[in-house]
């Protein structure tokens, strides 16, 4: 399977995923950028649009950054019978986001989060019950907007804590020294994403 549907995060246009898509294309994948508005539309609406988009593309892998990963989880969870490939989440706060909850304590922060605000509340790890492998990439370079109001608890990418990326049932998680925004520009992240899409596992030192 060569097709990959790629999703961006909150506040940014789909074009920000072009560098990652280009790197995946260089490794033999055919990428399709799915654009949505996380601030103005609820998760369920974006997930429904993603499913329609995916049906038009045909069986494909999925790669989502940050909020894009939540849209993927919601969409595929609602369509258990849909044929897909593997899934990779990049810095996705599947268990909520401490930074966003703190941000939402301010009126301006709530306005910026918009319809996505409820998605960042603390909750248990998301569950993955599909047979296709799910891989998670988390970052540990603590540089980002999430630290604007103070430190984040534990290892983090400046926005999302590593522990917040956990998904029950995921095949594997790898932690890399990247921050949240630069994750989608990283050649190393792209290489690990391609590895998981091909093999269903990440490349470890010594492999």
C-alpha cells in the first residue's frame, strides 16, 4: 500500500505538512493532504469529513500530527470495518493536554482553542482496537507554546507531554529529541514514520 492520508494540527493550514509529505514521497509513498478546521468545527464533524475523504482515496495509511491524530482516532474508531493501512500519530495528546488545559484558563486561550477546547481535558488513554498497527512518535525537546505559562510535568515536546501520547493498544511508541512544531519538519521523524508504515515497527538503534 502506497497511499498515505496526512493530517495537520490545530491553528495551521494543511500545507505545513508538505515537507513531511515530500519526504514520505521520496520513500515511495503517495501522500494526500486532508485539510480541516479544528478551531471552528467539532471533532466528530472533522472525523466524518475524513472518512468521506478516505473513501474517495481508497485503502490508505494515516499519519496525523497533534490534533490531526485525534481526528484519525475518532474517524477510524467510528468505522471499524473500513479497510486501512497502518497509522502513525505524531505528538498527539491522546490522553489530554496539561498545557492546553492551563491555556484554557484564560479567556483568550479559550477563544483560540475554540471548538477543540474539550478535546484537551484530562482523560484516560485512548483505546486502539483495530487490527492494523498503530505507532506513536513523541518528542522530548521542551520548546513550544505549552511552556508559555510555566514548566510542563515530565518529558515533553514543549506542548504535549510524553505520557499524554499513550494509546492503549498501540503497537509501539518511540521518543525522539524533537519539539512539537518542528516534528513535522524533522527528517528523522519522517524516516521513522516511513519505517513504521512499511514494517509496522520503528527502527531502533542496532536494528
